[in-house]
């Protein structure tokens, strides 16, 4: 469940978290994205409040671009996924700062 209303965004702006775990609907060399601009705003606020950001993304989200971009790959400390992207996609994302851990 994600809180996306004005109260949530204002609250996150006043907080600091050590690690933010985010689950974008899309992540590619263009960055992290969401289908809904409200979810993108929530993701942006959470990442801004965090010392480190960890992305949890299953295989169908890697290489996908949704309309609302909310973070660059350089904003992410680690991607945890169930499947490493193709060599070309992984190389492009790693060139932008992505690190992958497959579980």
C-alpha cells in the first residue's frame, strides 16, 4: 500500500529514513517510472527522504518505461530482482550506476 495524498508527501518531506525500498512499475536505463503520476510523486518524496534506495523489481519491470518518471538510476544503491536483465540492458543500466543482486 502506498500513501500518495498531500499529507503523505508533506510528512515524507520532513522525515529521514536510512533505506527506502521502492517497487517501481518500470525501471530501465531511463530510470524508475510509475504508471500514475501520484505514485511517481510518492516515490520521488520517499527517495528524497532516504540515505539509500533499494529497488525491488521482478523481471517484468526491468526494461519497462511507464509515463511518470520519478528517479534516475544514479539515485538507486541496489536493484534486487529475480532475474538479471539481458547483457545489453544490464550493461546500459550499470553504466548509469545500477548494481544488481539476483535472488
